[in-house]
């Protein structure tokens, strides 16, 4: 779960104050009980290379990455691999899910923060 916290902080620093959402499909009773609740729709995907961030922000991201649980990263990368659009966006930049260190979802935009080894 620390990766999700890290992505919130990274996103807040780099994109203003977006809200991070872990997209999950609600069960039928939840969906019926809360008809106002909108689902997260991803309209676009952007890939941000950590090395392209400003130095101060990059060092903060690097510090957060150091404290991220390996299992959280594996889970995050598996989720990305399950999204063909995300895998395609990474491939277009010459990257793969193995380069992703954090994500953010805000205003229909999925931002993948990537870092080459």
C-alpha cells in the first residue's frame, strides 16, 4: 500500500492536487446503494520519466521509491500489464511495466511514472 501513498505524494508535487484513485469495481449491492457514485474512467494515459522531473522533485520521488514494498510494485506492474492501453503507451516510449515506479489517476488521466534502471 505504500506505493499508493507514494504515488499520491508524487502526483501532488508534480501535478498540483489531484486525487489518487485505486480503481475497483463495486459489488452489486454497493452499486445499488450508491447510484450517485461515479466510476473512474480513464480517457488518456501519459508516461512521465522520473529523470525528466525537476531535481528537487526527482530526489523526493527517489526517496519514496526506496521505501516502497516490493510486493506493492509487483502488484502495480501486473495491473498495468493487464491494461493493453497502458502497456502500449509505455511501449511507445520504449518502456515496459518493469520501469513503472508509481501511478496517479486524476481527471480521467492515468499518469505512469517510469524510471529506467
